[in-house]
């Protein structure tokens, strides 16, 4: 069980489920009547998002094993549950499944497979070289998150729709805020490994301000789908997106008030809940 648990923790199942669901949301935004969509497209799209996210997490932990030995010693590789070579082999299997699912999403059109390969390449670029660049690395991670919605869009239609771009932008901004917040948590290990996060370069306080600005920028974008004529979502969008907006605003306040490592860790985890609420807001708003 220890080994199996280690592989599961290496994948970060919650993150994988979110990215898989993001693909479904991207499809729902452009095709509210999912009954008219080939369910095989949605299934393979979900598997693509899930598996490629899991692969990137495993590769990330492989490259971060020395940093994690300081910041997160209980993770599978630094704790010795999973060996580094085992993590790489696992990532190869996950990547292969993800690419196969991307091809099967739309076998008559290679655009889904190409999009999956581009997203995977961005992810690996971040893990291998981009992470040490700080803010640029944060942008690369957030771009991968945003690409999940675009992939869902392309799984059911060959044209990128405006509402998908709006939500992808919101996801990009809010996730960038979360990545900056993670940098506050990991300052000690990042300094030793010369990872130039905003928190390392300019201090935790300025990093907290930057994270809050990204969170609030995402909040400012959230009314746009309702304000357009015609609206891109139904009124059911309002209560759930309000939860997301209030949560991100509250998290921003909490981080600005206390930018310690312990509080930043709490904010990072809480923001994940607000992002899930945002996913549900757009999904329900599009379908109803």
C-alpha cells in the first residue's frame, strides 16, 4: 500500500481531476447542450487532461527532489517511498496514455493531439528550466491551466469561442496568484537552489502584494460573461462565481495581512477551493 499511495500522491489526484474537469467545462462553454456532443470526445478529453497533469506532477517532483527534501520532506521521492527513476518511468506511462487519449479525442483531426503536445511541452519547459525564472515560470504553469479549457473547446468544435477565452484568462490570472503564493511557502528551499521566485527576489511582502493583484484581476474579469449582449452564461452563474470572487478577495486580504510561510500555505490550499467553485460556476452557468 505504501508504494501505491506514493504513486497516487505523486500524481496529485485533486489537481488531475481539476484539469480533467476543466476540459469538460471548456466543452460545455461552447456546446451547452452536451447531449449533442459525442461523449467519447468528452471522456477522452478528460483522460487527456487528467493523465498529462499527473505526468507533469511526477516529472516536477523528480526535478524538485532536492528542493522538496528541504521544503516538503514527506513527499514520495524525498521520503524514499518512490525512487527517482520510478517516478520518471511512471511519468512516461502517464504521458503515453495522455497522448493516446488526445489522439482518440478526435481521430479525424489532429488539433487535439497537437494542443496536448504543446501543453505538455510548456509544462516540461517549466519543470526543467522555467521554474528557476520566477514569474515567467509562474506564467508557464498558468498557461497550461488555461490551455485545458481551450482543449475542451477544440474537442467539440474547431473554433475558439469568446467565453472560453474569458474563463481561460480568469484561470490564468488566479492560478498565477496561487503560484506566487506557493513561492512564499517555498522560500527556504528555493533560495538554496537559486530559484528566483518573486518571494526570493523581492521578499515575502511584495510577493504577497503581487499575488493579491493577480487574484483581484481575476475577480474583475468575472462579471464580463453576464454583461455581454447576449450574456454568455445564465443567472445561475452568479451565486457560484460570487463564492469564488469573495473567496479570492478574502484570501488576498489574509495574505496581505499575514504573509508568513504558514499562512501562505493555508491561502494556497484555500484558493484551490475557490478555483473549483469557479469551475462549477462556469459549467452550471453554461449548461443552464
